[in-house]
C-alpha cells in the first residue's frame, strides 16, 4: 500500500470566522470526499479533505500513515491544537492518492483530526464514490 500527498495547502488568504462559533464543536471534523480513478491504468483512490485549524497555529497539518482494514481506510490528520474553540481559523486543503493491492475493496473512509498533545480526536466516516 502507498499514499502520495498531492497537496497540503492553506487555501484562505484572510482568516476564516464561523458565523455562530458557539455551535461549533472544536476541533472541526475533517470534511472529506473520495473517488476511484485510474491514472495510467492503476486503480487509485483520490481522497480530498478540508481542515479547519486555529489561525494562531502556524504549522500545517500532517498526514499520518494510512491504515487499511477490510473495506475501511483510516486517515489521520495531525496538528497541535488547544481544547478552546478558536476565534478564527485557517482552512487547509489536503489531497491524497492511495493505492494498494486491495484498494478496490475499500468502501468506507474514516478520517480523524488527531491532537498531538493531549491525545484527542474528532472524525468523520464517508462512503467511497465509485
């Protein structure tokens, strides 16, 4: 199995502010989509994630090594965040291509924001579009 980070980019030029921050549970779970495609004849799973991070944190998120178990692929996005809901956020776009000998069996992707200190996570589960 292999994954390639195609893009990991902050996409906002001005800080992002939620209109109703009191309704936001922080960290915000990743917004994820995934779809199979075949560049050069190799079946590949294209995974796109949008992450909302405290704009006071200047270090971009990292993508941990993926885990494939049965029909589920798990992706963890790491960054160091506080437990306090931030006033403003930066928005990151991460795009990953994933391949393996059993990639065609994947039907579900679990994606988590994982805090480096203390260990906390918040995630989403999506079905893969074929």
